[in-house]
C-alpha cells in the first residue's frame, strides 16, 4: 500500500498503531470517517479477541472500541485517512478511493 500511495504522488504520514496506539477518542473519530461498525475493525485471529470474548453477539460498540484502545493489536490495518474521509485499505487498492 505504501508503494501505491507513493506511486500516486500522495504525501502521507505513516503511524504504527502498535507502538503509538490510538486513543478511544481517535478511534471514535476514525469510525465516523470510515463509516463502518467497530466490529469490522477487529482482527479476529488475535489472542485478545478470544480472551476478551469479542465474538459475543451482545457486545456493544463501545466495548469493542475500548478493547481496541487497550489492545491495539486488535485493530485491522492499514487505515488510510485523508481529510474528512478514511478507508480500511484491505485490500491495499481500497486506498485509491481517497485519491
């Protein structure tokens, strides 16, 4: 995805969510920009996903976002943000939606 953005001439900042976790407030803002349910941001193969029982049907969005804030490894990535829009760039070509 980095190659794709560079080839398109897009200037960007790269943030490693593991070493610089997003706050709960930042996660709320991203969810709004992406326009998806918090559940769609979860990496379901992570140990924390199973340990926190995040597959429960009755889990609230706020609980999911709290879990991601506490365990950044749960966050699907990459997320590309530009202005007032953002996309979960899986596959990487989805990043072109923001160009």
